[in-house]
C-alpha cells in the first residue's frame, strides 16, 4: 500500500483541484481546515448538501463518548442486539438477535469496521430507539454549528441523512476538541472479533505520515467519502472529501490536500 500510494501521489497532484463528479454527476466536495482555529485553507463546493454515508457514525460515536464522559455509560456495559439491529445491511459484524457485546467492543467495531448492526445496537442502548437517537444526533449537530446536517438514521445507510463537507470538518474538529483521548478509537488499525480480524477502512492510516483518523463512508448515492486528520510538527489539519468516484481517487485527493497544506502550498500547486 505504501508503494502504491507514494507512486500514485506523484502523478495525480491535479486531483486536489480537479472538479470531478460522482456517479450521479455531482461535483466532488472538499475542504481543508486548520484544526487549531478552524481556519479554512481550501474549499470546493464545501457547502453543497449531500449524503454523509458512514461518516454519520462519527456523530453516533460522539454521543456515545458524551455518555461515557457523563457516566451514564461504561465501557464494560453490555450492548444487547435487537432484531432491528441484527437486520442492518453490511458492513456489519453479523450479530444475532439476543446476543450482546461490550461498549468498548461496539465502539471499536464502529470505528474500524463501520458495523451497521453494532451502530444501531449502541444507539438503542443509549437512546432507546434508533429514531430517538438520530434526533439527538441532529440536535447535537445544531449545537456544534452544523447547519445543514440532519440525521434520520445512525448508520448512514441509504435514507434521508444530509450534510456538507464543511459540517463534517466541524464535527471532526469537535471530536478532537471535546474527546481528545477517545478520538484514538478512529486510529485503530484493526479489530478482532471472535476468529476474525478486520482492518480499518481508512487506507491512509499507516500510509500518510502523521495521519491518525478519522472515518470513511460509501453508498452508491453518496459516492466515496473520507474525513481525515493528520498532525505534523505540532500542527494538525483536517481534510474532508465527499462524493469521489473511486476509493483510490478519494484517498489520493485527501492525501494531496493534507500534503499541500502541511507544505504551505496553494492546494494542487
């Protein structure tokens, strides 16, 4: 992967400024911010409303982290799996109704494997129902200043969830600011569940110097999404890309934006 990424970056610097389009013909949305003060270093169609896909789970986990900090949830608590949770489409762990896992296991499964069944189970554990928890997620978004974000489900599976690249950058920054220790879950490279080891869907982990999170997402309607954060020399940047055409193009665009940002270059120069 290192060889592939390094070689590809040398020939696709144009991706950071190329308009691009999703399968639905919509332009790619992108934003790069300084995580210290939220200063926007680059933006393209960053306020275009679109589908977050599994970036939704960043907020699902934000509320779980809030509950842990408040003491209403513990990492050792058991998360029961309902029929509704078990019926979710992939990605998933394949949990059976009536089984359970710990909160810590649930967080890792969501952050690493983007497990939809686990996300719903955790939401039901904290909020009672997925719908009620999704409403809490939307209310939290408003408190964080995410004006265009609405959550109807906690997974990002096809539905009515909406957001913007700008809003997802704000959410990434808030996770770093308000949950700096728990943010480390997003940088977990792999997760073992029973006899399976699942790798983080974020291919830039371990392949871009300083990158330590945060979340990928994909649906046919959304395209390929990625929110990523990296730290170099005491400086932290956050990049978000929504609606890329392929996973490779998504990863390369984010990597180039971050590289140019750390180098102090105009994006794509």
